[in-house]
């Protein structure tokens, strides 16, 4: 398979929406606090992916899973 499904990250300040998961500063990327935007899922070709910017700990990933389930109605 040459595509993967991704949930984009944003480091924009502001209120965290129900369809987003907060990622505390220092966990991934450039260290800024971020949010996973579950409502903006998309399929992208693997060739468009850059270098890995980090991995979420299991607890944070469980929060992302819960947000995805809410957004997708699962």
C-alpha cells in the first residue's frame, strides 16, 4: 500500500475543540504544545511524508483514539 491515513497537527493557540486532542509541549515536533486535528483526516502518499517528528506515549495515543472514535461515530 502506498498511502497512509494521517491526522494533521497544529500548534496554533486557542481553545481545543471536541474533535481535537491536546498534545502537551515537548512531546513531539518542535516542542510547542500542539493539537491533533481528528476532523481533518486525509490519505496521503507515503512519498509525501517527511522525517518522523516523534511518537506519542500510550496515554496520549489513547486520547487520540477516543477523539477519533467520537469524530467517526464509532
